[in-house]
């Protein structure tokens, strides 16, 4: 048995099917023509005022500068008036026919102010009408008025659109001239499509070069803006790195010394009391915790792409440890919780913890020896916090430490970030009170 194998040879060109490059080029060409000249051809697109930031216009007085913004509209009006006069004056016809021919020449030019692509089609449509009305068969297919009208429309529409549209308009103009001269004219009338194509080609070439230069200038300006932005970001990063280095050199060094001295202090005293050992242990733990937080902040400041550590952030569940810490530091503090305790969003939990921490730290610094009270209220619309400390005891040996107000500023920033409310000020008994409300959106159980 003999097995027969059939094979098909593919042409070197790859075929001319739907996936061939020629087919794709043809589809893209036709889609570009449809998008530029057929899709929403008569859409309303009023001509915008001209920018007055140019080299000459910016030096004009205020009133003249405002009027200069309408200069393109005035130029279009002058072109329409010129087309009207030429269309009226040229041609062996009566006065009424001349006025009609001039109006037909001016209408497409004026139409470029509001419907640019539609003005091109209007100019193509009125060109043979002008020849019929005026009887100007000797200037077929472009009568003098139609010549000025169509050339003006080509230039104005090319300025208002883009170079590809200008190419399409020129190609259609050439096709129209070829058709009228070869089919309709049949050699019996004057043929002036050549001058139209030459003049329009030069005019549209100038407009396309202007478009290219303007786009290049805008691209350069955009690149300069991006470069300036990158330079600003680099400068900001350098400044942040400098700040991080200074913080590390100043704060980290002293906190490390405090931690080392606190650890070694009990061994310098023979048979130290247990309370003293606990106090130094607390000092060392606080110093180490401060160093850990400082390194975390320095990591954020040093690099924009810094990734936060995986360690969980403190929440209201960690308030017991915070209160135990400040009690060991000598602050008599009590806590009161009202309402149904529930889990809140992480941002609210962290901000609430930091606010209480900062408020108690302010009490230790500014009112040493005073008692404090922390009130946490879980309400329907959010979370309420109230931290109150009593007045400075007259028998206190420790002196208050001066502050710059950065702690209150940080608390206000946290509250503002969550769209909350905060009040801080002296209490009636001579102490100080900080009240905060952090809103929390209520989640519907059905939606959850």
C-alpha cells in the first residue's frame, strides 16, 4: 500500500488574506479616513480663543491683549470677505447671480469657525454650484471665488485638526479635480486643478510643519516638567536622608547610652533595692523600644520604597501594657471603658493608641507627680477618648519639662486624618484635658 502525502505551497508574499500586512494597511487607511472626515463630520466644534502668552501678545495692554485672543476669528472673517468679493466680481453674470456666487464662496469659510470638517465638505459641494450659477465654464472646475474659498478652507481646517486630516483633504481635492477634468470636462473647458493642487500642497505643507514643531515643543516642555519633578524628588530624598542621618547621630547615640547605663547601673551599687532594679530595667526597656521605633521611622525617611516591618502595630488592646509602663515610671493612672468593646479599623486603633500614649507622655513631662485618668468610650458612631491629668502637686520634687507643642500637633494631625474632632486645654481643677472623637462608619450586617 502506498501512502500519498499532499502539501500546499504558501506564496512568498504570505498571501493577501485578512491577516496580511497589505490588508491591515488598507483597513487602517480606511479607518483613518473615516475617523478624520466622515465620523461626526458636522459636529459642533467652535474655534477657541487664541492663547495670549506669546512673545508679542503678552506685551500688549490689558484690553488689547483680550481682543488679541479673537485674532484667528477675525482672520477667518477676512478670508470669507475676500472670497465673497472675488466670487461676486468674477464671472459674466448678473448682479443677483454675483451676490449668490459670492455668498456661496464665503459660507464654507465662515463654517470653519464652528464645524471645520463639515466646512470642507461644504466647500467641495458648492464648487460645482458656483460654476453653474456663474456660468464660469472657462475656469472649470475652480472658479476664482471657489478657488479662494477652497484654499482658505483647506488651510483653516488643517490648522484646526491635524496633519493626517490635511493629507486626506488634499487627496480628495486631487481626486475631485481629476474626475471633473477627465470625465465631466472632457477637454472642452479650462483646466485649473494643477494650480489648486500646487498652491494647496505648499500651504498644507507649511501647516503640517507648524503642527510638527508645536507638538515637538509641547513634548520638550513635558519632558522638562518631568525632569524638574524628578529633580525635586531627588532633592527631597537627599534632604530626608540628611535628616535621617542627623536623627541617628543625635538621638540614637544618646538613647543607646541611656540603655547601656541603665543596664549597668544596678551592678555599680552593692545590694541594690529591688525597686531600683525594676526602675532601671524599665528605663532600659523604654530606651530599647524608643530605638526600635526610631529605626523604623528612619527607614521611612530614608527611602520612598521602604516596606513597613511585619510586626503588628499597637492597638487599644495594648493599652494595659502602656498603662503598666507609665505606672512604673511613677504616673498614677486609671482607665475607664464604657460601651460595647468591639474591633475598630486598624487606622482608628493605631491613632487612638498613639493619642493616649502622647497624652500620658505629656503628663509625665509637664505635670510630674500628678495623677491621670484615661476614658475610652465605644459609641455607635465612633470612638471617644478623654485623657485628664490633675494639677502639679505642690510637694513634687520633679520639675516640669518645657515643650514645643509638637505632641499636640501630632495628635491633631492624626485626628484630622480620620476626620475626627479634638479639643485640648486646661481643666477646671488646674490640670489638663485632651478630648478626642474618631468617627467610625457603621457596617450594616446585611451588607456584610
